[in-house]
């Protein structure tokens, strides 16, 4: 199995009692609870609260082995995975659960100058950069005009909306007290969306409520606005306007993990691998694809959303199919996704939720539903306890404890062999020069 995300963990757990040997291959040694990464980025939680070691998840599951590595190539003829470093693994059945990566849609400068929010490292990079911008402005107030306190988020799906709301609360309720000499009102948090409304997959009324909640927090919402280019010093829009900024987070969409791009499997334009109604790759028996990487067929022809419930249900379906093939149970019918609804939170007492039965929630009730669901979905009692305590502390004190800055310079000194992320450009290179002493 390749990938230790929601789908991979669900599949492996569902095969706990089968007479099979499972090897989970992942480039990281931890599972990341991506729905809460925005809280790491906005200092509400720490990395350990939303990540859990994969080996720890399967300590008591005897038929699971974890292998840290990156897949370089797949040979379905010899049923072999080729890993980085020259190692290889044979398989009888292969489950590809590699997830998705940030989609730049070919916009110039995004890869070089924008932050993503798909991993723990991304979230830490955003948090560090935001805090460093306030420290820089505290030392040099004149750089505000260069966009040092302009924070731009592109993409108004759940990730973008939640990040914008979380950042607004961090700035106006926490950093305002930390940096008492700064005019925090000069901070601009701008949410940019190419479509005509935010949260486009939600009911229009919920979208409108979410927009009002964001604007109440001080977020500037720009809809019908496409990005043409991102530079180290600004973002340029398709209509010619330009906004100076040193911090742009790209949350405009995702594409399938590139593992399918050079492989032997058929893909759709978004990079997702074509599968049949059993999530098996046609012409390659024993190869299954689940979650964000799978172009799962649906009755209405639209692709399934790239969200955790799809991956988890797909993982359990494939596990049941493998169980039937090793003689442990009846084969399942075709894979059918059961929609569990959608949620997004904007901030304290503000969230929107759309349930499968048509019920729509917003305000404090939607916020409580969002809190409860995400707390239950977290892996590990320790993580749930930590998150609950942090949420209670944040709620009661309007404070956030995860504001420690470990600069990129310190990281480079501690790990000289590590190369800096291309998205973490040097902010000093775009600042105006210091005034000369008289």
C-alpha cells in the first residue's frame, strides 16, 4: 500500500484480521490530519496535535509493516514497486492511496513564491512567515507600505475560508496584544476567489453567511477575481490590478499525486487514475486506487470530491474486496460513495454545515457540530485530548500558545544539508532599503 493518509489507514485497519501481510510505504513517517492544518498555520495548534506516527497507529496490528520511502516507479507486469535509493518491493495486491498535491493551474510564480497548505511542513512555514512579518514590521514600521502586513489567500474553498478566519482571529485577538506599538489595523487579510462566491460547493445561502462572517472578522473577500501572476513582492490579478504582499497562500485547488503521471495507468486530465466500479485499474488486476488519486466513476458523470470520507470509504471497500479474494467473506458490490455532508468553520461561533438529509447548520450550532466531528476524527487519544485542551484554552483566554518562531536561518544552521523550500523566499529582498543615518 502506498500512502498513509485517510484512505490508506482505513484500508489497513479493515484488513487487521485477514491472513495477509501489509506493507505501508510513505515518504513521511506520520499521518497528517489535514483538516486542522490551518490551525497549525495560525498558531492555534502545534504539529504534534495533528500528526500521528504511522508505526504508532499499527503497534498492535501484527500484519502491518511500515516502510519509509518514496515510490519512483511501478511495474505492474512484475508486480514490483521501485523505491528511491534503489530498493524494490514485490506485491500481490497494490493499493495506491497517495492523495493529492497543490494545483497551480499554470499561474506564473505560484510554485516559486506562494505557500501551500498540504503538509505539516507547509503549515509551519506559513506560521513562521506570518510571525516573522510582524517581528519585521515591529523593527521597521516603514515596510508596511511594501505589503509586509498584507496576507493574501487564493482559493475560497473550505481550506481558504478556514485559514482566512483563523488568521483574522490570530491577528486581531492575539497579535494585537503581543505587538502593542503596532497599528494592527494596517493588516490586510485578503481572500481571493475566481468564482462568483466563496464555498462554491455549499448552498448559496450558506456561502453568503460565511462571507458575512469573514467580513465581520475584517477579511476582505474578492470574488470574480483571477490571479495572473505571483511575484516575491506582489500578486497581479487578471484585470490588471496589483496588490503588494510578501505572504500569499495558494489554496485554489488540488491535483492528483504525480505518481500516476509517468506510470503505466490511464489518467484523466487532473492526473487521477482511471478505475472501474470496484476501484480496480482496468487491465491491471490487483491494482487498486482510492481517494484523491482515483477517478471513480459516478452515475451522474461527475468526479467524486477529493475529501477524506471518499478515501476512507474507498479504503474499506477495497479491503472487503481483498478479503473476498483470500476467501474471507463475500465480494462487495460496486463502490458507491455515501455523502456525509460538508462543513467549514470561519471562527468562534461561526461555521456552516450541509448534511446529506438536506439540513443546513450555521452559526454556533454549526460551529459546535464542526468541533465535535473533527475531534472524533482525530487519530489517538493523546491528540484528541491535546486538541480539546487547546481549544478550551483558546476559547477562554483568546490566546494561542504555538507562537514560537524557529527561523529558516536557524534550521539551515542546524541542518546544513537541508535545502530551503522554494516557496520561502527571502522577504528582505523585496523590502525598501533602510534610510541612511543623517
